[in-house]
C-alpha cells in the first residue's frame, strides 16, 4: 500500500511515494508509514503505552522494558499467531496484518508491565517528596497507573554515596537511576560528547563518569591563583563530564537521578509558574520554558519546537539567567551633576546619583538636543535588542536625532560586511531554515564555529551527518572538536585568507580553476559537493575581519547554486539589520542613499519627505573616532560591553571625551560609568518581545515576571516625547505593530560587497598571525553569577602547530606569552594540527581577553615567546 505527498524535497523534486502498513492495535485498525515503531503507531490512535527509555528524538534501545505489549503476526499461511512472550513496543516496527494488544486489552501485557515496574522500584528510593523530579516524574506517574498497589519487596534497598558530581553543573543520585540510558544515548547520538556510561553488569550495573580530557576539561598545570575549568573528583568511578549540552540529560531523565547543581532542592514543579520564552544568548532563537516562583526565576528548560531547536538547548541557554538579577542591576535612573563656567563649558563632572524618571528624561533630552544641534550624536545600540527595541532605536536615530550615525556592531566590523548585510541579508525574509540545513547534502562553514557560536545549529548539523551522511566543510585554521564530531573536512586557512578558499571554490565551480596539484582534488570535491541541490553555505560575523571574504562567499553561492545564510553570534543582530541599525541601511533593507527609500520611510514615520539625511552615517569605529576628535558631541549607548570592541581603550577614551552620553542598560557597565544619564531597561524575563533569528524567523516571547522596569522601546518613546516626537512605541503591542508598518522594499538593494582582498602579511621570526573567536562559555557578562556553569568552561590555551611552537622553543603544556605593544596574555600551549605561523586564543575567556589585553583582532600579527622569556623582556601578563 502506498501514499504520496506533495511536499517538495530539499532539492526541489517531489518526495517518493510513502509505503504504508496497516495493523490492528487494541481492536483499532491503523495505517502508518512502513518502519514505524509500535509505540508510535499506538500514539497515533490515542493509546499511551508506558515507557522510560523511549524518546522520539533518540534511537530505540529497549532498555527499561516498561513498554511490553502482546504481539501477534501472520505466518506464511496467513494465520495470525501470537509471539511467545511480550515484546518491547519501542524497538519493534509494524508489519502488515500485525495485531497488537496493549495493557488496555491484554492481561498478559498488563501483568508484564506491572512486573517490570516492581523490579524498577525494588531498589528505587521512595523519597518523592524531596526528589527534584517529584510532581513531574514519569516513574511516579506510571507507578500509580501501571504498578502494583503494594510492594512485595521486604529487604533493605541498595544505596550509594550521593550526589556524585559528574560535572560542576550536573549531579548524579545513582540509587535513583533505572538504567534507561537516555542520558548516554543523548550524549552519544545528539551531542557527540562522551558522557557517563553503563559500568559493570547485573545487579551491580551503574552509571559512572567518563574521562575528564573530553572537551578540554582537564586543566593543565596552572600558576598559583589562575582559575581552572574543573578538577578531578575523588570518586573512582570516573572523571567529570564536560559538554555544552549536559543540561538536556537532566531534562530527559525520567527519574530524579540527574539533577542540576543550581536548582537541586530549591523548589518543586507544582510550586512553579511556567512561561514560554526564547533564549537570548545566540541567534538561533531556541524555545525555552521559564519556571519562576514568587518573582524569582528558579530554572529554565528547553521548550519543544520541532522547527528550530526540537527539544534541545545549550547549557548557556539553560543555566545562564542569573545575570538578569545580578547585584549590580540598575533599578532607578542615574544622573551626573556637572559644573559649568561662565561660558557654559563643563569644568567638572560629579558622581552618578539616583534620580526620578522625570528628572532623568528631562536632563537626557536637554543634553541630546544640545548635542544634536551641535556636532551631532552617534548611537551604539549593541546586539542584545529585541525586534521591537531595534526598530525604536532606528526610528529614534533618524526621526529624533536626525542622523544615520548608528551601528549595532559592538565587535570587529567592516565596510565590506555592511555591504554584504545590505545586499544579501536585510529584507530577505526567511531564507535557509533549520529544516533546510538538516536536509542539505553539503554545508560549508566560513568564519563560523557552529558549536561555540550557534549551539543548536551544531546539533542540527550533527543530526544530518548521522541521518544521511551530510558532508560538512569548514574554512578555519584548525579542525575544532566540534568539526571532528561532524566528521567534517577542514579547508585550512590562516585568519584573513578565507577569501582565497572561497574564491578558488567559486572559480572551480564555473570551470576557471588553475589550482596547485596538492589542492586540486580537494577543491574539486568541495565544489562538486556544494553544487548539489540544497547545499548551504553558512558564514559567520568573523568574516568581517577577512578582506574580500564576504564578496567571495556571494560569488561562491552564485557559482554553485548553494544557498547562503549569515549566522551572527548575538540574539539581536539579525533583527538590528532588519531594523536598519547600520549606517547605510534603513528598515527593511532600504539603502540610505536611495531617495525613494528615504521618502517611503519618512512617509511611514510621519516625517517631511526630505527629513532623512541622504548620506550614509558612520560605523562603530568611526563614531568612536568622531567622539574622540570632537566631530560628534554626544552618544547614546545600549547593551555594549566596551571590552568586546576591537580597541576597548580607545572606546573608553572616546566616551570619556564625549560632551554628553546617555546609556540604556540593565546592569552597571563601563559605559554607564562614563555616562551622564543612565536609564535602566528591563531584561528579557521582565518584558515581552521577539527576536529575529538567523533564519529570518521572528520568535516572540511573553513576559515571565511582573515588573515596573521598562523595555528599551518604552524608554526611547518617553525620551522622544521629551523632544516633541511621537515614536509610536509606548506600548509593546504598538511597538510590535510598528515593525510591520513599513511595506516590503521593492526597490534596488545595496551593491554586493567589493572584493577588497589584500596580501597576507609577512610573518617575522618570533611572531604569528592571531586567530581568535568566542567560546560558548567564556567571561561574558550574560554568564555572570552562575558559578556551577562557569566550572564547565574550557580552559584558555594557546593553540599552535608543532612547527610554530618549536620555532619559539615552546612545547605542549608549556606556558607561552602572546603579546603586542599593548600587553601580554600568558596561557598554556596546546599543540594542535593546524596552519603554521598562526596562534589561536579564546577571544573573551577569563585569563584571555584578547581585545582588552592585546588591542588586536583576528589576522593581526602578535609576538609569541616562552613565558619566562617574555617576563625577562618586561612583558606584562
């Protein structure tokens, strides 16, 4: 029996007919696709079979045996004969004519399930009132529905020392474990991390810890006082578990065996109020569930969204939420008193002091109006904004301050990147989706480390690799552990030379390649793979530091037919692009220098036709330069960590030199310390809004906690009102509707980025080219206050090839000093198979703040020397 669907496949062709099977479950005839498990077929007719090990996103295991059912099948003559004993419905697929009897209609299945439950409870502690899983425990529920009313076990239950810290974040109560293997299967199949595994056999079989060297968890010898990632635990059953996805094992554990160190014994499920949310840590837009009690968030869980994150999130999304209630949270406006001379010049700036909203808004409006009418105001909104906030910032810049000097990129950026975003990303709607990514036959990553910068994207890639052999290629200086778990192929490139690979692949795709013999085979293989229907090229924000890379990526996509998508790191970056938080871009992808685009925006915002300036504004670096030189008089800053900027010292000097600075922040930062007026804004948990994820999908979330705190768009609306402008963003619904107020742009888009490649620099002896990117768990402000999560962060190391290390006389485990004229970072060496003459450092980890300590970015030359030698030469760590 067959059926057809009209859904096109990834390559554009129609799916093949689906072969179906008809069977009977509890006297109900059901037709399902061939290969369907009995337990899934039963769900389709509303029959719930109890289970523990079964999970729809994990491969069948048949470990717990709770799902036993009675099965009969036709023999060769067509006679339906029962199987001699009950079968596990989570491992057996349906066949034509099969007859299944569940516990509802079969005394045999019911007795079998009662027997399994009795065995599971034999040594299981009956401490439900104090168990973290109590109230949402499948074992607890099914013991009532499918278990015996009384126990026959009268001996002493087995016990173990507890809890066992399998990591600083995950705790194990071994006597509660029912050996369902969900945790081990998740770690092996989904995350690819070696986790706790079944040890020993029979009655002594237990879950034990694995080796701490996994995911670089084991700290090398460190200097006194230097932070370490974790230490070996005294228990002899193994070593700490280290994974960016470990919290998922807690959520899918069907009993209280695995618990979170941060949440353990803090609450019970029936005490909590749950609110759907969206994770704010990356651009994936993962669905989460925020559980809170009495105005305090106690935990976050993964939400279920098959289109985006399925049922998985990163540990950062799960555990890093305490920053929103940190002790340095700003709860009231702050203003700085200033003293003027007879000519009105500021001669002294006082300390920040609390003020009322009325006073703060009046002072902010007065100062911004004076700066606007003088040399002008620059805006640095950062990458944390919701869609509603981003559009309010964009309109505030243009309609209130009459400037295009606005740029959300608080990171390394370039004019080529701005051109790429205007040409390829802005106003493009939903492009490549997670579903497209999963179905793609081949994916090329350029300037993107998926596991570190877009965790859920990595999981979807790994799923595709396991499911249909997707080929993953990465242009990078070395093959990361994430790429290895994707069975990926490295296209080795020093930072700043990514355009060479991308351009060569594009040339090969159109038949214009003249390649070195050593590379010709690889280039041809990759170009052919990307030429398959449905192939995808993912580029990250780090290509901004690589001249010509974005232009080469566009050319590669055009040459191969592969779909191109941009995956930024921060949650608000895609929404900011759509809102026009770039100096040459208006909302919806409208170029600033297009008269029709300016007129359309002006009309939608109720402005005069020529109200918007015709020339593009300054980018982040140029805004800071202009503030330092006095070419801009004021600044509005929001969500910007100055240490994340390419030259933090210059940023600090620029804001200190500005005539008037307004900061919109959740917490105290370096920017607020330099501001004249600080306006507190609400963190995500205390407001409603939406994020625009990298796919182009708008992900809305509700307000979890009651709060008087105002989101950015309401603060900006009130500030605009002080300046006699109606921003139309005073209420969340109005702000959301304002996003759709502008029609889709039908005019010309910005030009494609120019090639702009440059020759790589010569690398003198004792020097190397710097490679760097953010680790998922680093020293970022949005991870503050979560000590257990911090314990699982990777230890900072300097990665270099054996040849590069030998050239400066350092070896694996030695401490090396990486320095510039600005300063020095001293960390252990990790010899890695990678491009020669390159040294890699984590960008913003504790002990390795590259921008702040070195004043350098990827592609810059740095000095490399043994730590002792650098110290003798006067280097500062």
